[in-house]
């Protein structure tokens, strides 16, 4: 009889553990030129365990699990007092992104990482683009001379003849509940988003190219201006922590769930290494904190000094060439 009771308890505990891995409800969403929808969690395959794409940390949107396995209270938004994101798990919930074929000109965002003319942006903003400009004024810009595209992540680096004051990369640990700030040109216009970190995801891209990479998921809190709908055009823009350090590149979002996705820090470090660069960790912005309530003005300053700039992918249709 005692053995039967123990077996029943084990079964019930196992059922509770399985139910704790329920994902977010399916819903459609979109990013800059992307459509995002929910996928089942990735299945662990021992033969593919060495793939660098499958990195991340498990965290649910409706609660957090403590390291001991029990459920803990969500951290206070913006406090950054939640637990640090743990090492990777291939079972992170996944987000599917469909990138449409490039049929015309489009725009995105880039940010300076070296004042000599090196910029970082999202891969899907510049991938397969015949001519790219970093705008310095209306209808004026710097022609992009070289493009480096990361083969497995939504990150790219571009170079121009001259640059702008550069952002620096954060050295702090990502924690659940911490505040993030996203700057760029949503819908082609200056804008900013404040968000809170909620966990990790695996982003699976299909369409123009196929990749699977770890990303960081954020819950959108404040948007300025509050235009509603998608954030198309902010892709490639920086995600900053409170100290003004880069913690990711904004790459996608889901409208229905109010989520924003950024590249994982490990993907940025890998892109820097593949491009044979040194990770810039010091610069003008590293000592200036982002104000909680004044973050839109902070973003305006970044755009004014062209630390954050609009990127134009120009696709010719045998028409008169615009003057840049």
C-alpha cells in the first residue's frame, strides 16, 4: 500500500512539472518586415547539442521558476532584482519569423559602435540589399561600403567612410524584470520603447534565409509616440540598459502579446569575433544613465548626434535615382 501511495505522488509531481512548461497562448505578431507566430518548444536532440544556435534560459511569461525548481514571485518591474538568466536550454519556447522577399526599398535602424564608421544593425535590414545608405539628413546619407552578415543570427555590421559618436556594450548581467530601452525609427519615424525583461526565446527565421538563434524577450511597457500596431522600422536599433550600455539589437516583435525581441549578448559577441573586431566597452555614452521618465529625450539626443540613424535599403526599379 505504501508503495502505491509513493507511485501516485510521483505521478502527480510529474504531471505538475509538465504543466509548468505550457507556453504563451498562440498569437500573431510582427516586427519590421516580419511576421511572428508561436511555435512548439524545440525538442532536445543529443546529436545537435553542440549547435551554438540553441542557447537560452527558460522563463515563463506568467511567472518565474527559482533555481531550486519552485515557483517564485515575479520581480518588481524595472528593479532588475530578478534572478540572472541561466545557461542555455534547447527547450526554450520558440517564435517563428517569416521574412518576406525583398521587392522594393525599405528602411530600418543602425547604431554606431565605432566613430570611424562602423555600425551595427539587424541582418534582415541589409541582407540581399543592392545599395544601402545611412541617412545623415533628409535625402542625404553615407553610402555603405562593406557589409558583414552573421550567418546564424539576425545581426549585421556595415561600414561607411565616416562615423558618429559610438555606443558601448554593457557589462552587466541580464536579470528578469530589468528595464530595457529601445530606440530607432518605428514606421520610419523617430520613436522609443521602454520594456521589461521576461525571459528567453528561440527565434526561427524562414523566408529569405533560414536560421535559429537565441533571443531575449521583453514585455512592452511604454511606447513614444503611442502609435499602436507594429514597430516596423525599429529593427536594427539598440536595446540599452539603464546605464546606456548596449544589451541587444532589436529584431522583432509581436503585436498581440506586446513583446519585443532582441538578439542575445552571446550572438553579439560572436558577431564581433567573426568580424575580427574588438568588443568596444568604453565610450561617450557609457557614463550617461538613461532616465526612467526622460528616455524619449535620451533617444532624441542619440538620433541628433547620429549615434542612432535610419538605414535605407535602396532597390532600383529602373526609375530616376534619388539624390542622396
